[in-house]
C-alpha cells in the first residue's frame, strides 16, 4: 500500500469513483480539496458530498454509461474550473474546525 497518495492525485486530470455504497469517502474529499474534477456514480450517500455543481455524476451503474461519461469529460472542451472551485469550497465544510463548530452548535441546543 502507498503511504502518500497526494503526488498521484496532484498529477491526475480527474478522479473517477465508482461505488454502490460508501460512508464518507475521504479520497473524494481530498481530491475536491485539491481542485480535481470528480466523475462519480451516485452511490448511497453521495449527496452529502457531491452535487451537480461540484462533480460529474452518473446515475447508472452500468460500466458503459460510466465509461461514456469519462470519455466525454476527457474529450469535451468544457472548462471545469468553476466546478472544481465549487468542489474546493464544499470540501472546506469538512475541515476539523468547521466540524467542531457544527458539533458545538448542535450540542449547545441540547
């Protein structure tokens, strides 16, 4: 196993993620923070992290549909800077200080 995946993420043009079920995929969160284009299936719980504004989402779990979306993302002339900026900003809500603030707020309501 690789101990430091950041050099690989840094070199990537996009991050492809296929899954049926996930909790909070830290790999995606790290890629969002590094402003990488995310191409993902709509796995269970995806909507707590991924949106149409911050990623390219495939609602089908068919390999052909996902590969078509990947090919489109790579070959399209779209500029994904706005999408990756949304992803970066969305990833900040998961930083430790923001999570601690949210817990503090929720616990103060008890």
